[in-house]
């Protein structure tokens, strides 16, 4: 997912010119927009009223934003900030408090919030605001409370509509409102991603220096300074150089040329830097030292050392000879165990970081490390890790989960499986035993089964996932990769409750949220969330990346003829395929390819679906798809019943968005079920063939036409569902796909 400034500009221009997309209620969108007519105070609460002076005791470079935010919130609660009131809110720094913790003192005419850092003070303010939010008005519990987070670092992706790709991090691409949204969901970190070559100013390898260095580093420094005003630090996921075999650097320093990298292009001769070469290691250390010296507020580095991004000679080498071939083609690294090679690279990087910023975090993330690790759980790597780095791993990845009649492989992030996987349990035990910082990667709003929506409201299932996170006792959580964009959803709010109220049960948290957001409709919404949780439990596989009905949604067509040419509107180009391109290359951004399922494999085994009865694999698969759509239909129905019960503007808006997202997921699941059934009948993979199969195909096409016509309204009411607004690649507008699909369905049915 490499940098492409022109595409980013096009996408953001499209978003900003659409009045229904712009801004997306980015501030306070999880809280009532005004004081409720139906407050929910608890016994013993103090009612706040009248005028309030909001001040900061002492000095803090970034106090203006937190004071303005608090004043804005008080106005929304029907209170009146002014300069000389008797009622006072006082914020103060208190170095005696533990890192990340805060103290909140509430009396009838006085509120004090203390924290040791700007992040802690924001945590205290958000805690107080959320206490009022759940009461739907200006009430707070009296007394003195000290709170410490369950984990100190909570990192998410950039908000929807904001850029995360370096170096385009100016306010035009990444606004202060983005940081404000993150802060209001209890986050203190955000990932940025892209080529480390953007920030190279090297004495070791001057051939890699970029003329844009000064501008790039200034923009990054400015972004960190704007982010910290909201208690947010940026965590950089760097992508190492991938260079042609004849690059001038390799001409001067042949020992720096590392493994030849795999590429689907047979004539490609790309190489990483050698991870055993002294000069190459010195370059990594120099880069890290210079970066954190120039940008001291940068929070840390997240080094993906498994299958992509932070390259070493064992990561993705071209391997002639198949699976029995040596694990690297680099002669300098081949004689050294992979774990030692990777650990050394992480070590020199961490030392470079800490030479400039001792408190910055460096996380080693062995995502897809099975490519080089002899141990599927990477325990050998944990044992070899340097003391200056922490460990990051996924809550769910690489686990077979037994279902009714089949097993499902969780080969990547799942909205279905709440974890923890056997792998991360072993990894956490090894880290805790060794004294290594253990950090958890999860998805808090979606999964790769459904990444075409901002969130999947299967709240009970997501709450269980946070329970799995809590059980691992992490030092930090990376709660989302860069699939859709931070949305500010109720799903994402669960992260705050898990971190700051770990003692509360799932049911208690969900009921409190539902009561706050949906008033008299709360019980029906809870039931809808449960139906959605049940629906997600029937998703039979994690499908291939960025294609098929799970990604295109109800815009995905039915293809009557496997040999037919797929209309251009269903083609797209994907960022992640740039992994096989040289640094700064954008050749694959124009390599459009079909994104539809036009033919199924003989068995769903290749999708990680292992049926107990292999002869009935596709039948079992289709049955699960059907069950998922039945539960999602019930969720849609329950939300429609809740609509007459919600009363306030805030409740109506929340329910309207929830209803659109839920129905869109239901329409997606209907399309998926119909697509698989249609293709199986077409190719004789299930049931009787001949005329019977053709009759079923017609019935499926009729159902799908009705489903598609109903979906058109959703794209019109919620333009943020449009795939054309996604930054994972280039896609045609979803409604254009849908209209072409409807045209194709009508044509097919007219001939039958």
C-alpha cells in the first residue's frame, strides 16, 4: 500500500465535494448533540448547571485544544462556559500519577482533572464526558476516582476520509478533526504507512537520499505536533527499499544487495537490502536515529517483519525449487538462522530509535512469518528478540475453528472468530515469561469477511473479542489496520469500555450503550445486534482479498457464462499488489483486473473451508450463507420495529445509520448466497443438473434482481458506501456497478 499522491488527491477531492460525505459528524459523534429531554442520572449523581469557568492550572504547550474541546462539550450539555463563574473545571498536570492514569474529583461546584501527560489529561476529559454522555445530560457521580488504563497504548487507523500514507500528512490530507475523533474514542495513537525512502537523508547510503527530504520531514513533524494537541501520537509502519539489481547503490556496495524478491513478473529483478550486511544494518540504525531526532514527538515504529513491509532476506525471496528450496537466496544470510537475522535487524533499528528518543516504542510484528519461521508460533523469535523492542501479534490469525459440519481457517483478520488463537496464547505466555512487552493486533469494527462497510454491528461478538484481548494482559493494542478508516462507530467505542472498565460485563456495557443511544428502542436494538452476531457466526470463510460479493456487496453480478468477458465497470486496481514493485513505482495502479467471482474452485477448501463431508462441501457452504442471510434479515426487521420508539434527534440519526449499515450487510449476504448458488448450479457443483439446475438459476436471478433493486436506495442514502471512495485501490462507483448488474440480470431473465 505505497504512496501515490495523485490518487489521494483525486479521492479526497471526490469526498470533499460530496456534501453527504464531507466531515461525517467527526466531532462528538458518539455523544448526544444536546442535553437530553430524558436524562438517565444515577442515584447520588450531582446535577451541573449554570456558568462554568474552565481553566488549566500550570503550563502545558497544548492546553488550548483540550480547553476548547471541554468548553464545546459543556455547551452541548446545556452549560455555559465563561471567564468568571463560581463553578470551576480545573485541569492540571500531576507528575506523581502513574503514566497514562488520571484523577477525577467531582464536587457540586468544582471539577478537577489531573494527569501526568497530555495523553492522560485527554483520557480524564473523555472519561468525564462519557460519564455525562451515558446519563444523557449534565450529571456526574460525586467523589474522587483514580483510573488507570488496562493497557497504555491504544492505536487505530486514520479516520475515514483522512490519509494515512506518507508523506501526504498535511492538514489537507490529515486534519485536526481527525485527531479529535480519535481522542474521543479513547485512542492515543494512529498508524501511518509507506516508504521509508520518503525520509532518507543518509551518509551511509547517499544513493537512497530523496530531494524531497526536507519538505517530507517538515510535514511529518507538523503532523505529530498537531496530533499531540489531542493526546495522539503517530506510529509509523515503514516499507523498506526494494531496488533493481543494477541500482547505483548495489554497484558501489555489492554486499548491500540482499535477497532477490519474489515477483509475479518473471523479468523483475528486485532486491531488498541485505539484513546481514554491516553497512545495510548501519543504514537502518542511521535512518531510525535521524527520523526520531528530526521528529521527536513520533510515538514509535511498527515493524512488520513477517511477510511484508520491513524487508529482510528471509521475508519474501524468490525460491526456485518449490517448498524444499532454501528459505533465502541471499548467500550472506543463508547460513544464519532466520530468527537471528531478523532479531539483529530489529535490534539495530530499536537502538537507533532509542538513541534519539528513549521512550519511543518499537514493535516487531511477525505477520505471516510462516514464510520464514520454522516455528509456527514464532516462540524461537521471541526468545531471540532484543530487549529494546516489544512484540505484536494478532488475536485470531492462523486458527482452524470447528463449526457445524465444517471447519473454518482463520487465515487473516476475522469478524467471526473472537479469539484468542492458540498461537497468540502461546506467544503471550512466552512474552510474559521473558519480560517482553506483549501487544495485540485486532479488528474492532470489521473483519476480512466484510471489509466493504465502515463497521459490522455484531456487538455481542465484538464484545467477546475484547474479552479475549483483556485476557492476554497486553501492554498495548493496535485495534485496526487500514481497511476502511476509523468511523466513530459504537463498535469502535467498545475499545474504550474494555480499556477503562474491564470489570464490566459484556451485557452491562451493551445495555448501557443501547439505552443511551436508542432510548425506548434499546431492547429491540440489542436483539438486532444479537441477530447480527448470529449471522456473522455463519460466514463460512474468509474470502480472497478485495474481490467477490463479500467486497463488492450487492453490486456483485451473476455471471451466466464463465467464458464471457467481465464488463469493465467490475474491474479495479489494488494497492497491495505494489508489494511486488520497486520503491516509488506506481505501475500496478493502472493494472485493472476483474473483481468478481465468475467461476468457483472445485471445492471451497482453497478458501479455508473444510467440510466434514467433502462431497457435500459446496452444499454445506451454501447452507451457511443462507443461515447468515436469515439472521441478518431478522436484524433488519428488528431495527425497523425500533424506529417508531426512538424520540430524540440523536437517537433517530444513530438508528438511521445503523439501519442502513445493517441492511447493506444483509443485502451483501443475500448476494453472496445467490452468487454461490448460481455458480454452483451453472457448473454442476451441487444438486441435480440439467433443466432442474437451469430452473434454480432463474429463480436465483429473480431473487437477486429484487435484492439489487432494493440495494440501490442504500447507495443513494449512504454515498460513503461507495467503493470509489476507498483508498485501498481504484474502483468504479458502486452504483454504476449495480446498474450494470441490473441490466445484466434483466437481459438474462428476458432470454429464459
